[in-house]
C-alpha cells in the first residue's frame, strides 16, 4: 500500500511585531486617557485606576500597554465629544504640550515656585545639588504633567496642591525615591506623575497640606474683577 504523501507543516505564525515596538509618551498618554474615562464612568474604582496608571508608566513596549485596557471600551474617548470643563478649572488640554523645561543643579540649587504656568514635561537633574519644584500656586496649562527626576548625591523635592492626583514610579539605589500617591476626588483634576531614580540621593514628591488649586483660581478671579 503506497505511503500517503506527507502534509507540509503549517508555517509558524510570527509574533506580532507591533507589540514589540517601544512605547512612546504619546502611547502612554493615550492609554492614560482611556483609564481616566473608565474611572469617570465607574468602570474602575480609584484603587484599580491607580494600579493601572502605575503599570502604564512602567510599560516599555506597546505590547505591555494593550492588556491594561483590554477589558475597557478603548474607543470611548474618541467616540464622544470632549467633555466641557467647568469654568473654575485653571488648566487646559488633557495631554502634555509645549517644550520640556530643564532644571539642573550641579553643586548648586535650583528652585521653581510661585505663580507660574507649568509645562507638560519637566526634566530635573541634581548632582551634589538641590532642586525644589513647588506646584502649589502653579497654573496648569494641561491636565497631565510629567516630571522626570534624577538625583545623584543630591536632592529633588516636588510639592503639589492637596486636591490634585499625584502618581509616580522610580528607584532608589542607596538612596530614597518616595512619591506619596494621591487621588483627587474630582476625576477631572490635574494629574502630576513623577518618575525617575536616585543614587545616594533623594527624590521626594508630596502634597502640601492646606494648599489647593482652587485657592489660586479664586485669587485670579478677584484680580481680574470677575
């Protein structure tokens, strides 16, 4: 009885190359926007939202981002018209925009505080120096503000109003990296994300009790006569 012809093996399906692409800031911002919508709609509670946001800013590739929103309606933020922001808000677009601000302290100190319009991204680098970033009276030009902090034998301190969201992810190597995670009651409140690392140094981000973003807005309205 003649042998049956061998059936050629099916070609191996290559892994999706798109998933291996390094994630950009825009990719992370897109996922963060989907999570924000899910929190506002009650699909996620505050703890789940915080956990997933942390995963977003730790993700290195597009493939790591996709599972974070796999169980959410990813197109929701694009399908509906933009939500109108109440007039009391002093910040604007959802995503970081404008140029990156650089703060450098090498055997010196650098301070950014007072009434100023904070940009979407700030790079803070301290080498045997000290950097203070005080956002308690800042005017947010966008909803998401990202601060990348590096401290080597130095110190970087970030202070924010107590009624915004504060998140972060980093590493301390023979040093301290500490972010006091904070979730605002208002899902539309500004979000400050502090990422980075310290080597024999200190990176610290905390809310400043008694300082609220609404306080600044009230003062601005009085100043403008509104």
